[in-house]
């Protein structure tokens, strides 16, 4: 009992210590307990901003303008795409900026607070000739807050230091570091030129579709991986140097990717070019100036052959329950029709387990490779009807010593299947049998 009491006391003390730690971490810095919140010293409507200018001491002004909803562009000191996440955080900070406290009602010496030669000033231009301005000076002695003022307002305030940290970002922090600064879901077309071959892939309702070099069925997972490699490729914070440009100029071409977002009049295409110099890879992008050393994984992704993105599964119906299966191979001929959960052939009820094994063998039809020739006359045919008869998939197989070459009725691709896959199909088809007779009723 004494041990239980001691354990309970330890738990209570730990809980109190946690509450004390949380309260110390979350109490407003610089504000006396019970002090009512001050009114906002700055209010900005993100929807009406036409430009945002940052004047950081010792650096050229940075001008940011919205190019579309929640997307920003740097227009000075040079033109770059901006990291919209960082800029939107700035706008959110300025939207309703509430100070911690008033230091002076009317300061006579701004230099005491670092406001006569400020560390940072922010100018916001809005529609209808509206504007907002904020000046940030030195940190307070504790370092947790920063002195602030609004031109035209006689008060000197303190604001949390994170306000300065959010607004005081440099050019490299505000530039979009992605070589292709677009979102994966906005990409409609990927076109890659590599090793004398052009691979064009379009977004379609069901995912992706290879259009060049031919209209092949496509593995959505493989294309999604390629898109992720492209949109996540980024440069580091170090500016490009002459050695990178020289290496690129004398490098061996790996691939050129054209990434298109939007359609019609709003379509935009970014171009990413990758070359190899010795054991390193370098890239240029139409989205930004400079030449950049990149990770080998991006070069590898862009250098994949078209077969990487083709769908090796011969059938699209997946785990949808088929309604009708028609199979012909030599002397074996099946025409199976499903009614509710039962299968019938020529009016006879079939053994469910044997039909299920046949369906599993059909679902397992996957290519080990692709070829452009070798199919002559069909030896095996298979038709699958699904979705209330709305989807019909037809396959033909030409037997080979190593297995078979298959083709679909709706496309030019030829699929290589190994002997194990084909033997599973033959065995399962031969094993389909009638259902055992039902026991006689007594």
C-alpha cells in the first residue's frame, strides 16, 4: 500500500511538472499576466495584395508579386519563381499582426530600438491604392522579441521574434528551389527525349496513357514515381558556379524532359535537360537561370526506357468479378457464365472451387517482357466480360518454347509470358469441372 501511495505521488508530480513546462512554453513573451491583447497594428488582405517588398539591411530589396492564387513570383532583384509556401506564411503573419506590448507611446529616439536604421522593413501594396508598412528593429535584451513600428503610428511595439524570422528571409530562402516548380497533380503531359527515343505520356481519366512511341497500356505507379522524381528535384542553397556550367557544356546528354501543366491558352511547358560529366550529373531548367549539380536518382529516372512505364498485367479488370469467361485452347473449350454466385457452362452448374482457381490463373497473367514481333497465329484465345457486360477484354496467345507471346485486341503491344504462367493457365482451365451432384433429399 505504501508503494502504491508513493507511485501515485510520483504520477501527480510528473503531471504538475508537465503542466508547468507547457505553461512556461506557451505564455506570451513580454506581456504581463492578465493583460488584454492589443489591437492589430497591421491588417493585410491576402486577396488584394499586388506586391510585397522586403528591405533587408545590407541587401537589395526583394519584390514579390502574386502570379495566380497562392502562387508567387520574385520580380526583383531578378526574376525567379518564388517558394509560395514561405511567401504565404509571410502574408499570414501580416494579415492581422498583434503586438505583445507598447514600449513607448511617442518615441523621440528611434535609434534606441534599432528603428532609425531598421533591420527589416516590409511594404505591402494592395488594390485601390491601399498600402501597409512595417518596420522591424533590434531584438529586445532577452532576444525573444523584436521592436517594431508602423510609419505614421507614434507607438513603439514589441512583436515575437518569429515575426522577424518569418519576414526576414533572404533571396535563396524565397526562391523556389525545385528545378520544375509545379505540383504533381497539375502535370498533364510528360515528354522525355532519351537515347534517340521520345516517350510521351498524357494524363487521362484512369491515370496515365503512353502516347509515344505507341499507344501502350500504362503502369500508373511507374509514371507517378517518375513525376515525383521530377517535381521533388531541387538545387541546394549554394549558387551555381562556373564549373557546373562547364561540366554541363561538355557533358554527355542523358535526357530532356518537357513538363506541361494547364491546357489550351493556360498551358505552360517547363524544360529540364540533364547531362553526365564523368560520374556526376548536371541539369538546366527553363524555370530558372543557372546550371545545377543534381542527384543521380533524377538522371536514372529520366533515362528509363518506355517499357518501364508499360503495364505488364494483361488484363484491366483486376478484382472485379467477371460475368462471362470464354476460353479456347486445343481441345479445351470453356464458356462460363456467372449467375449470382454460381457458375454455369451449357446450362450445367460448375464446381465453384475449380472456376475460382481458373479466375486466379487469369488474374496472374503478367508479362516478363515486351517484344515487337514474334506473334504469328493464335493458339489460345480468352475473352473476359465484366461490369454488367460493359467491359470486354480479348486476348490471344501464340505458344513459344519459353511460354507464349500474347496480344490484346485493343492495342499494338506484344507481351512475353513465361512457361510457369502459361502452365498455370492451362492446368487451371483443364481443371474446371461440373459441380458434384446434390445429395438426394430424404
